[in-house]
C-alpha cells in the first residue's frame, strides 16, 4: 500500500521537475510543448491525477491554444492596490490566506490592466497568480486559470530583475476537473477585460 501522502509528494516532485525543464528550455514554444506533454502524462497515469473519476483518462488530451509569443511577458513589480489578505475556504483543509504583496508592472499597455500577485501564507509560503479573462465560461474554464503557484511547482522563473508571466502556461485548477478539490479562484482585481487565448483551453 502506498499512502496518499507519498503520492502527493511524488506528484509535486514531478511538477517541480517539469517546470525545471521548462525554465531550462530557451525556446519558449518548445518549452510549452514539453509542459503540455508532461501535464498530459501526469494526468493520464499518476494516482494523484484530478482525473481519477474519469473512465477514459488514459486517452485524455490536454488542450491548449497555439503558442503566442505576444502573451509572454517579463514584468516589473510595484506596490499592491491593497494589502488586505483574502481568506479563501478550501474545504476540509480549512481557510487559505492569500496576502497581496505586489502588482505587476508591464501588462497594462497590452492587456488593459495589471494583476495582483499573492503570497500564500503558511509554512514556507508561495507565490500565487490566478487570473480571469473574457474567454472564461466559453473557451476556457469559467472560474479562471492560474499562471503561477510556486508551492505546487508552477514557477516560470525570472529574467534579470523581471518576473516571467507567460500566459501560454496558464492552466485550469484541479477543481475544474473534479468536485473532490476546492480551489481559490481569481478576485475581481485579477479579472482582465480582454480574451487571453493562450495556455489551457476547453476541448
């Protein structure tokens, strides 16, 4: 018997390794292809897959938009609009506290607004960047998507002093696949009034 905690640790180890490969690949489109194939393999085979209840998960396809270099951004950071933390219920795990610590600087010219970066408070902590856009509910998951979640290994790194925010690596939270998961969703201040046709999409 393998305890579920061991499987969870193994899942996270695999995701960390996948994003390490992404960061090490200089060609961004090739990096996305590695990411797409890696996520598809994990979702099909891993015992911690969000698709455990899906009878055809061994043939599941991870659908993404074609890579769009215009949606890869290197952003600076500025003070957040508010410093008030968000308390997000996450089912049996209790409440997740998200603390705004910065706002992007460099997205507004092309996307119309900036996005708030959150720190997940707790042991170790982690950077978290969820967002919503006008594709939600039609082309993409209605609740929004994530770009960064460093506790879970979703980390695109930095270039010099700029944070990499590449929407081609946007993905749906686990709760979009199964009600067994409860996920924090984007706040109104992280809702973009434009379509982001990059990253994971619905079939």
